């Protein structure tokens, strides 16, 4: 087994396992303390990461009798200033998501106060520290981790001796919180937080991180030197701290990303492909030009020994990669397909290219938009439609007064609305219809029709707030009904789990739960990405080439979502518009493929495909079928275009092409 460069214990678990594992550990801490006749003292965190733990603790309380009557809690932090009843308040978060569902005495709950006058804050922080000491110290502390590596709100520069205090928030932290506050300008500039020393005093610490967007900071916190600019690195010195990561958050750890660098590995085909791609990128050589020396100098002698020399290994991996490429002629035809889109634009953002090709291939496609996406519509969009509605009523003499009354009511609400306030039902409905009309316009770009759009409007999303409910039986029932009616042979779902508030993950949960109850044969499950990141070439099972015109058409479909143009309400970590991200990622994937020595395309989408949880068998293409003579390797290059390492295919990626004496299609 591979060794590691990890300076702190790490457990890599599936997302749901993290919640059940930590909830079980907390229950053990509580019961042990109770058996000793003393209170269990818990340090708690907020945000999307610990929600699953709290839901499991609630279940254990209700179904297993887990007793919280002798539990004392201390929360990590709170924004300042912040009223306790604000929808952004961590006070409100904790009561709504945990405390009001268990039998914990109110006096045992401690949260930093964000509503105190500034001249009282320092004394409050000192009293908070004293309360922790009076309780006997924290037995078990839950932590998340921010993009800057902060724990609590201990921003870069926080000292290892720091205690509970008021401090300014880093620009990156405020930008990350912007979606919760409907704009960065609305995010408080300060927060009260337990200090690094306060956290390290806990007898046991569990840091939780999930999602691809946490992978880089996790690698820094786990493998890097202790650094005041990355507060999470201080946990390396704690005698009983553990990082609990899902596979996505662990992806940049050396033992996961490049395990051959730190020790012996059990070689699989997937790992071989990943290693050879890494070696190609590390050396700057295309795959077929790698030699024995390259493998030996980059910790891959064991892999080389399996094949005897570089040539056969290069050929195997090259063939495996070329077999992933599927143009229109190699994509499904005449099949029943459901595309599940968490938000009304995820379909065109993430899979607009293949959606267009599948429609051209005569497949029976239904695009199922799982949520309304209504919270991601700015109020000024509603005002614009109200103005249109008022003008429309005057032009066509719709003068019964109802239009004026409705528009007046809505405008009065918007004039008095404060940031983050839940919209009244009328505004929510208008925002929902705006996004539905945009979704239809998006697929019509490919020649599809309004009848192919299905709006599920799953109940879990209908809170009117950024934070959503858990997936419930009704969400699954609605999804299952669509599956039973359409009987799909292929199902497309979002495999991009880094969206800011977990909607993609929850929508995937609804689909997977429904599929487990589905009466038909298991369909092929195609996982797409694009809104937040793209599948890597080694991860992908299918690479779909796009011509320049096809990419432009995809971007045009994204443009149809006007409420998300220029500046989306929930952009995540990336300030670019979604069409800009798509253009960079799709052309970037093509550039990577070209650098590996495979055929050169203008752009590519990437997909992971599973049936019954297993990869599909893909017919391998022989290398000999792809060896283009030198005279045509650059025959289609445009003037002034940089050369790559693979043969350039025509602008139309489904045009018949002669490669190596054989007729093929892109």
C-alpha cells in the first residue's frame, strides 16, 4: 500500500459515511460522559458541511433515545454585527438545524453574540472563554475549513495563541459568503470566533471537508508546513485531530493523486492511465514519445516492469484514451433519454454539446429541471418584467385593474425588501417562470421543443431561502414517477458537486434514490460537469468532441439564460460568467488531449458513465488505425495556428475523415 506525506491522520469516506461516522462518535462521547456523571461538551460548527451530522444526531435522538439533556455546546463563531433572528445568523442556523429537534436545555447552548455594542464585545469574548473552562473544556470539536484554510474565522495571520475575539474577515472569505447574503456588499466585514488556541484545547477534533473545491486547501493543510496563513495547519500538532474527507476533497493528496511517488501501489488499468497522463504532462512529451528513461526518472519503474518497455505501455494507454472519444456517429441513436438538470441552466452549461448531438441523432429526450432556481434571479429582473406586464396590459386594454394591483403589490414589497429576505409567493412565482422560459429558450437553440422540457419543481428547494430542506419522500416520488413514465435507457445527472449550496448533491441523491426503487432495467448513468469544474481526461469515460460552430451554439444556448448573464447571483468561487467558464474548460480539455498526442479537436466535453455502479465496457481502438502520414497531420491547420502533437480533425467533428488509410468519423 502507498505511504503518504500526510502530517495529520486522514480518513477518506463517502459523503454519507462521514455524517454517520461522526454522529456515531459524538453519540459515544455523550454516552461516555453521561456514564461518568458529567456533561459532554461539544464544539459545533455551521455551514453546509455538518448538516448531515446534525440530521443523523436528530434521528438518533428520536429513534434511539440519544439523550442531550446533559450536553453543553459551544459554537465556533458568529458574524458581527448580526441579530440572532436574522436568516444569516448562526444562532438561527443552530436552532433550526439541531437544537430545537433535541432535548438540550437552552441554558446549555452557547453561541457568540453578534448583537452586542462594540464596547461590550471584548468582555463577551473573555466570558465565552471562561464558560468553556467552567464546563471542563471541549470534549469533541467539529470544524470545517475555508478556502484560505481558516478554521472558525481564524483568517490568515491568526496566531497559535489566539483566543475568542472579534476580527476582520478576509476578502476571500467574504466573497465565498456572498451567495448566502445575496451579494458581497451585504456580507458583514467582521466576525467573532473562537481562536486557534481555543480550538486546540479540545480533547478531540474532527475537521470535515467535502467537494472538489476543497481539495487544494486540504492538500496544503494536510501535507504543508505549519503556517500562520493557513490556520488549519496548526491541527498537525494536535494529539487527537483527524481530517474526514470525501474522495473529492481528498483528490489532491499525494497518496490519492500520485500514489506512485510515495510508495508501492496496486496497479489497475485506471491507475495506469492516470500515471501515464501525469508522466506525459510532467515531461511535456506526447504519450507515444515517452521512453524507458522517463518512467524510471519519475517513480514509475514498477509500472514499466509490468510491460517490459515503454512502447507497449504507451500503446495500451493511447488506445484506451482514443477509445473514449465519441463523435455524433458513435453516440446513441433512437434511445429514450432523461437529462436531469438541478438548475434550469445546468443542462446547456454542462452538456449543451452532447445534448445537441443526441437531439440530431433522433433520441427521445426529456430534460427534467429539478428545481425552479428562483432564488438565483435578481430583483431588478422582476422589475423589468413588471414594467413589461404593465405596458402589455395598457397596449391590449386589459383594464380590469388586476394587473395594476398585482404589479403595485409586488413593487411595494421589493421597495421595502432587505437583503436576504424571503420573497413573497408572487415574487417567487415570477422568478420561477423567468427561469422556466429561459430553459425552454435554451433547448430550442438546438431545435428541441417546449414539450421536451419538464419542470419537476422538487419540494426540497421551495424554502425561498438559500438553505434548503433535506431530500424527502415527495422529492423521490416525483423523480420516480418521471422514470416510470419515460422508461429511460440513458439518464444524465450532475456529477459536479461543488455548487455553493449543495443543490447538485441533493438532486443527485433524489435521482439515485428513485433509481433504487425504479421497476425498469438499470439505465446507463452519464455524469456531467461544467458549471464548477470539468472531469479530467483520466477520469472521463467518454470525451465528446465539439467543432468551433458547435461550441458557439452551446454558448448561444447559455446566453438564453438572461437572468444569469453578466453577473450570476451565485457564481461560486469563479468570477467569470458561465459561458466563459465553459469556453475555457471545453477548449482546455481539447488542448490536453492534443498534448497527449491524440487527435486535435477544437473543444471537448467529458463524461463519466456507469451502469449498476460499474464502468461500461468500451471497445479499444487500435493504434495502427490512427497513424496519420506526416503529409496530412497538419493538413487542416489554419494559417497562424499553433501546432499540437496530434492530427488536426476538421472543423465539423462528425465529418468523414481519412486517417491512416481508414475511413473514420470524429
